[in-house]
C-alpha cells in the first residue's frame, strides 16, 4: 500500500500495479484514500503489456541504485512491456527470475530474489540467503552478446518495431522462421542458460512469446534483417553472419525484402497519386518512407 505522505514524483511514478482499473477502484474504496494517492494503472497499450506470469525481468543495477538511495528494490513499470528487454541507463540486457518457482506466487515471488544479494536483502528488510540463488536464477544478461550499436539506439529500434506494427516482426514470428530464430539464438549465446519455454510461465496465454530470451531473439532478428535491407551497420556481427550464410535465414531475408519492396511501391503509388511525392523527395533522403513499412 502506498504511503499517502510521500512525495509522488520521488516514489510513486514507477511503481507497478496490474493493468486493471477494477483493482485501482477497489484499492480506493477499501482504503478511503483519495484517488490521487493511488497511481494510475499501467497505460493501455494495445496488448503490449505482458501477462502477469511473464513479468519476471529486472535490472540488478537499478536495484543497487534503489539500495544506495535508501529504498527497497522495486519493479519498474516499464519492465512490464513486451518490447522491454534492456536497461538503457545501465547498458545491459535485463535479467529474469526463474518462472514457476515454489517460493511465492507470480505476484509476490520477488522476495527470494532480493534475498540472494546482501545489499538488496538489507534494503528490503529481508534475511540474506545466498543458498536461494540456484532456485531463482532464470536468465542472466551476461550470457548473451552485447550489441555493437549503442543500447539507446537498439532500444529505440525495438520500440519502433512495435509502435509501427512492423511487417518484418510478423515474418520473423511465423512458425516457419523458428529454425532461423534458433540459429540466431545459438550465435547470440555466449554461455549456456537453462532452457525455459512459455509453457513454464504458469497461466501465460498470449500468442506472442513471453520469456525474455525469446523476446530478445525475435526483436534482434527483426532489427538485423531491417538493418541489412537498409544497408546499415550490423547491430550484432554474429547475427548478421548467420543471416547472410544460413539457407533458411537467406530465404527469410529475401521474403522480408520482397514485402518491403511491394510496400514501398504501394507507398510510392500512393504518394504519386496524391501528387506530392516529388515535393517530398526534394527534402527527404532515399530511405525515408521505407522504415515505417518494414
Ligand atoms: Zn538499470
């Protein structure tokens, strides 16, 4: 429950509540607090908020900062989004706790994670218990490749894919692209991690993958193909190598390129029809107008 006396910009802005207005109304009616004391629920973002059972990610460095600032570790609301797989502030992939552990429900199972580190345990007023480590570790950022582009740039590209409902992400998500995604993941992995699937995320119902490794894989393949088509530098050298050499990957890249060209031609016809293409081209560079279609 929120402390009504604390200053909301300092404390309440990042707190995670489930995306249900009913829960918020219930909290207001049960506690008698003013609505302003209960922060708004997560914004409705067209299905981009993960099911509760898949909200398992965290940035360890954000939690060290919480402790340094004299507060308990807390879950950032932005970690609840499907496309949120990294922390730009600390330039790292997010970690994830293991799903379906027996040490708490999906909603309150964070205490054992905080107990594994003395700093977090102390900040959360819990007993430090390093023996819990092997039971809570699900995914660690250091086990996969870092991008060669900046983390800011990578995050912006990931968010754009979702915002634009990019066709390229749909093609990468097809069951036929499973082999390519698997090969790319092998190239990205620098240390073996326990295999987790969406079946391990108890109660997970969405058609999109929920586990962080799969989300990173989908987004990274899409970004690298898009960069290839646009003639940009690789974001991941090893991923680029797979896409350029693996036969099924080449097929996927070709498919994406074909769709992109058709979309581009349609866009050109539209602009010509509107008799404004020539005006646009005077000030635009060659790639403008393509990026939103792929
Ligand atoms: Zn962080």
